[in-house]
């Protein structure tokens, strides 16, 4: 646990990871709104964009560019929230606040934490919908641009 009572990625047990990284309610909501096609597009889009966002976070943190970190964290927070990736969403929200406040030490810690959360979240997203995740379901041509 962190000083402020938040859980570190290492505080999460294996079974808890699989059940809480992507909420079943968010998956069900997306399926209700647009079936497996929408869910697959949303997953594919996050799988495509997250590495770019993580790179931007790393470079922004390294260069002390808190505006880039804040904006990128906001975008990642929204994308994670749409898919019910609540741990990633919360860490991105914390990062957004830390960058806004110029807390470079906290930003550095949170960028590392988000990278670790992403590794686990990516696995879970692929497990949730393996038939569409990364299979060229058309997310790149959806015209949406944002999960």
C-alpha cells in the first residue's frame, strides 16, 4: 500500500487481478450498446493507443513536461474508464492530478505504476475478448478515434 492508502500493483493477488482489472459491468454495458463488435473495437483501440500513451507519459515525465503528462493521463483515464479498467483509470486520475500540481516525484512513481497496471490490464483485455482483441476487427477504421 502507498502512504495514502492506495494499493500498489504488487498488493493485488492473482485471482483478484483477473476479476477486478476489467469490470464485468463495463463489458456487459458495451455489449448491450453495440454487441461484441463495439466491445471488440473498444478493446482493439485501447490496445493500439495505450502503448503510444505510455510512451508519451514516459517521455513527458523524463522531460519534466507536466502538461503532456496531464493531458495524456486524462486521455488514458477516459479510455480505461470506458472499458471498466478501474485500477488503470484510478492510477491515471492520480497521475493527472499529480502532473497538474507539478509533483514530479509522484508523477515518476505513478508513471511506473501505470506501466505495471497496463501489463496486467492488457492481458485481461485480451482474455475478455480474445476473438477480437488484436485481430483487425476494424477499430483502426472505425472513425471513432477514442475508446
